[in-house]
């Protein structure tokens, strides 16, 4: 009995048909193999889309309704959790192992990696020291892989993975780690997530020359990995979760709800903090969608009325609307706001910048009650911002506590976003495969799992 066909599955975040013209190695992959438009899910964000690819189900079933949500049982908004136990359903590797016991899997930076039943795992994981310092690092399983990768590649470049310094260095590290694991472990399935296109496309918009250069740069970094896969006889699948489209309008849903008397805050040391447990309604913003949680049924109509007619909201989904999009899960908000094409949602809830919490000007993805793409910028209104950053870095190098408070409180610079379903195929995700005839027409996000099983030769056909 022959073994399964080895696979390399690349999640090239933000890859679209438009950008592919600037990515010759990936474009050639589709030309010699196959290429198809790829459906996505609502919300079209990383955690929800990846969970659909790996389980073959929609958020209503697998439960990942965004990059984070309001954990009602904890009374807290939590984004970017890492435990695979948050995903419900039969994973791709579960199905593969039923068909071929002993099937091996490496996960290099796909989300919800920790606690997953994979053979090799690499995922970003800072060191949180007792004195409050946060230092770059990664989590690996088995543990010995950590020192092996760090010894060969250096420490995982966390501050180039997200924040004002986010850039190509982090994707280069991930690609090199993937090459190392494939060469030394030879997994049957290798999953790799490369985030580089998320950065400049949100900063500058998808058509800016800097964004087109980012696409070309990433393609150049991927070229040796693609060559390794060819040499090893791997079938390569490159796919994207969403396309990033032009935006120009930030919409502050929580400020609207606060002015309507629905959001409640508490104050400490002159700073205001969202109080989700006490609020009658509040929004968890996630790019171009927002889950709006309403504490009591009698407040639902007041919440709907407060949001009705707000410029920048394209749809406000109720129970029927959520069901239509496969988003009717207990973790979803009572209402779900979907932005108009040129708008996106901030998490901001304070009405006076002087009352903003200190984390608002930090890269602090785990404390903010919503996604904040402004973390990609240094504050252009602060003439001393780079001096402050240098001072904070000096304190860090001396082992002292520091605050890298450089993020602006003005959301207007953002020029690209995602989360809505794409209006046109050329702005949406796509799937490339090194095997000719792998696809016949568009591929639904829920069909990626079965397609990968078929390409591995494990679908019974």
C-alpha cells in the first residue's frame, strides 16, 4: 500500500488575483497547476477562515465567530486566544488519520496551534516576565524543537510579526522554520502561515506601490520553500483567507452605544475601561464586522435603534441574518454589524482622548476589547515618538520596565481592511495548486478540507 501524497499548504494572507500579478513564483504555480477563486466566511478574518478550512464547517458549527469574542462565562472580551480546544469539529488531520493511521502533521503558525493533536507545532508565544517585561519567543512541540529553531534561525521576531515594526522579517523566519521542519521531519502535511501582506495593505491600501512591493518581496521569500516542496515531491496548495480592500472611514460603534447610554465604563487612575459585564450593550470590533452583545432582551430594540442609520454600517444582522451567513452561534453577538465597503470598525469607547486607557497607545492585542490595526503605526502627531521609542528600548536592554507608548489614538490613517464578503472575485481570496486539474471552478471555504484529503489520496477515490 502506497503512502499518502505529502502536502504543503501555505496560507498566504491577503493574496488576491490582483496581487498575484506581482508574485511570479506563486503565479507560475497556478499556471502550471490549477487556480480557482476561493470562497470565504463571514467574518472574513484569520481565525474564522482557518477554522473553516480545517473542519469543513461554518462558524455556526465550529464556534470561531471571529478573531475573538465576548466570553460571557468570564465577563471578558478576549482576542487571539491560542488553545485549539476553542474549535469544535473534526479536523483535517483527524480525517486523514482515520484513512491512514500514523499520518503526520506540522503546524507552523496557523492559528489555534496550541493543544492541537499535531506532531510538530511552532507558534508565536512571548515570554511574560514577572516584572512585566514581554520578550519575543515562540512555543514549540515537541519542546526540543524550540532550541533547534532558535539556534539555527535566531529568536522568533515577535516585534516584526505585529506592531509598527511588522514586516518581512517575521515571514522570512516562518518560511525558514517551515523549510527546516520539512527537511528534518518530513511531515505528511505541513501547514504554514505567512502574514506579510497583512501589514502594508492595511497601512497603505491594496493598490499602493508599497503594498505591491510587499507582494513581490513575499513571493521572493517563498521561492526557496516552493523549490524545496518540488524537490521533495510535495503537492503545494497556496490559499488566502480574505482580500484586503480600500477603506477610508473608521466607525466608532462603542462611542455611538455609549452616547445612547448603553455602554458603561469604570474609571481607574483617570483612565476609562470598558465594563462589559455592566454594559447594556457593547461591540467587539473585528476589522469590518462587530459582534454587538446585548445583556438583556429588553435592550435589544434600543441597541438596534442606536445603530440604525449610523454611517458606515452596511448591514445589521439579527438572528435570521446570522443564520443566513452561518454565524448563528452562542458566541456571536445578539446583533452583528457589517461595515460598508469603505468603512471599518474601531474598538474605541472613550469620548475624550485624555481619558483613554494607557494600553490604547501600546501594542497590546490581549488587553484591547477589539482589534486595533492602528498598532501598525507610530503616532505621527507626536514629534518625539521615535525618541520615546528609543528611550523605551534602552530601558528594555538594561532589563528595566518600559512602556512603548507609540500608537496613535487617531484611526484615520488605515487604508485597507477586510471582514466583509468580497464584492468581486478579483478582490477576494483564491486557491492555487501545483496539481493540474485539482479544481474545477470556484472552491467554497467549507470544501478546502475535502480537497486537501483528495490531494493527499485519502478521500477513498
